[in-house]
C-alpha cells in the first residue's frame, strides 16, 4: 500500500499518462491541418508525423535515463532501511541533469530554456484563450466598430477572469494531483477533433457549400484537397516545426517520472507508449480531416488555426471553441508549474530564499534532516564496514521480479559498496550538502510556490493582453527552443552521462547489455547530428518568414 504523503511516489500509469498528454496535446494540434496540407496529407505528412512521434518517444527515454544517471551518485549514498522509504519521490530535474552532463553553465542555460518555453507557451495559450472566447464576449459587449480581432478591454477582462479561476491549480506541489484535470482536458480536445472531423466529412460529401473563386488555381485547389507530396521544400521547412511542437512535453517528463510508483523499465515504456501513440492517432485524424477541409475554404488554403476556417455563426464551431477554451484553461498548470519550480529553485539559492524555507519548515513543524541516518545504515559488512544501499527504485522492485529502469544493466541489487566511514568523511560531507540542497530546493515552501506561480502566470497574462498575434513566437519556439530542449540536450546528456558507465558493467550478461547500450548511443548520436542542422535551418526559415511578413 503506497504511502499517502506528498513526499512519496503516488503517481500511477494512468495519472502519468493524462499528465503527459495534457502537457503535449492542446492548441498546437489545431495547426496540424496546415502542416498536413503543406506536406501532402495522403503520404508524406503521415510519414513525417510517425517519424516525429518515434523520435520524440526515444528522446523521452534518453531524458529519463539521463535524469536517473544524474541522481545516481546521490542515491547510492542514501540509506533505505525502512521499506516504505523505497517509495520516496525521485529528485531528478532537467537543469540538474544538464548540469551533471555539461557543467554549471549548462544548468543556467537549460533553466532559461525550459523557463522560456513554458513562459511564452503560457502567454501564447492566453492569447489563444482570448481568441476562443471572442465570439461569446462580443455577443455580450459589442466591440468598437472596426476593431476586428485582437485585444479589447472586454476580451482581456474575460481572459483574465478565467486565469484568475484557474490560478489555484498552479500552486499544487505536484502534477499527480492534477490527474483529473488532465482527463477533462483530453475529453475537451477530443471533442474539438470530432467537430473538425464532422465538418470535414460533410465538406467531402458535398453537404457544405463550396466557395467559388475567380482564380483558376484556387478552383483547382478547392476541387482537389488531396495530395501525396509537398509542392516545395519550403513547405516542408514551414511544416516541420508544427510537427515537432505537437510533441513537446519534455519539461514535464522528469517531474512526472519522479512521482511514478515502481518506475521499472516496463512501466516507463508502457507509460510513454500508451501516451504517445494515442496522441499520434489523434494528430493523424485531426491533421488529415482538417486538411481536407481546404476544399471548402474560399482560397483552397488552411489557416494556422483550423477553427478560423469555419463560419463564425456555425454552432458546431462555437462548441469547438468552448471545448478548446476548456482544454487551454486546464493546460495552464502544466505549463506554469515547471516554470514556477525553476523560479523557486533559483530563489531558494539566495539568502532571502533560504530564510523563507527555514521559516516555512518551522511553521510546518518539519523534523530536521538527520544526515547521519540518511548516509549510513546500521548493518555492517564482513569487515566492520558500513554498507551503502542502492537507490530505492532497485530495492522496491526486487519483490516484483521486474527490471528497474537502467539499474540492473549496470549493477546488481544484491551487491553493496563497502565504504570506510572514517576514511571518507570528506566525501560524506559533500554528499550531505548535496542531499540537503535537494531536500530544501524550495518547492516544499508554500509561500515560495504561491509567489512564483502568480509571478509567472500573471506576467505572461499581462503580456498576452497587449499581443494581437503570437504566430512569430510560436514559430521561433517550435524551430529553435523546442528542438534544443526536447532533442539535442536530452540526447547529448544521455551520451555524456552514459559514457561514464564502466565497460565491465555493460558486458556482465555476456555482451547483450553492451550491444543494447551501443545501439542507444548510436541512435543518440544520430539524433544530435541530425537535429542541430535542422534547428539552424528551421530557425533561419522562421526569421525569414517573420521578416517577409513584416515587409508585406
């Protein structure tokens, strides 16, 4: 029976799946019809979608492995005499993984990278929320003549009201508590997909009025919305960031994994696969059906938000808008919490932050950290030496006869590492300070969580109030920051940290683990080598598109 304590693992595969899906599937899926239309919805687009899905899954595995490697040294120095201690939450974080792999400067870079992706993603979602609420708000408060789309006082007020309502969810300590929110978000986005598919099928069957165009090229595009290949390489470069952005959830992978009970390799694989493949199926349906609706648009083209291609007075469109607004609203905590935790950990390293943490600990009547008990066991080895036990993930899974993720391929659960207590006091002092810094990272302080969450959420909302369109920001995030955060850094960190494993540990089973290890490293190298130039080219293309739009 798992312990019902916020410091212990409480996540199930179901809750982890919903949290990962709600981090990944959202407003970005409405851009996939455009990506399918640009790259060929009958052949090339589905292939690109599946390739992106496979690479995203593999990058998540590399991220989880690198996260475990980054905490391995600390976990080996912890004691787990109490079997219930084996259920303690993991401590891996994206910035700590980057720091362990590439140094202290990488911690700052990765923190800024994740924070920027989540912060601007929150601002983008706020703008999209305002757009979805626009018809409902305008029916109550008529906007000034000639206003068109964009920010008005009433529209911003409606957006900020929704943000105020959802703000309490952003101060939750962990993501597992939001599992019901994730399920509701997925139900809402599924409804949006069904609305798009229904209208598209009507269009293909001739039940929807098709627009007549004077231009012969537009008529040809309207009559035939099915194509197998893109018309130019430029179309592929425009569509690739849209495919990649649809799978970005890596900022929440390690927090979700830290809370997952019994995180064996089988359970992690089940969690990731049962999240990614249903998402891929949903993306295929909405991408294909949405791109086919080009037949019924005035110019035979698809906009970046497929809902904008429907008539504004369409009641089904209104339902889709409201469901998307619900999806966006419920997805806010998934974006705010990672940025909040990064800000909290940064503040916790300051003098003021340490005072707040100490004050919070005293108010909560928390017991002081007993470092000596945490570092050593009471049992002695054959030579009177203290035995250091291995991480809780290994010990907890011994009774289940399951292979823990990465642990058993590198060291045996029955082996212990003898350490002379008095000869290694300096090393223990270092581990003691590391353990204490991890325990007191600031996320236990409710005051810091509230202050950081409100700062992140409401500053992004204020920016959204003055932004009429955030298309350029989405393009740049999808072509540069997202590729670096989701693919380059996880693969590079895995290569760096996995490369430190001893050779004889990889061949302990006759070479099978070593071959698997080498295949993983080869794939990681291929992804790094492939995604770096893709990021450069995609970023250059995004800048070119932005400049071209400004000139026009």
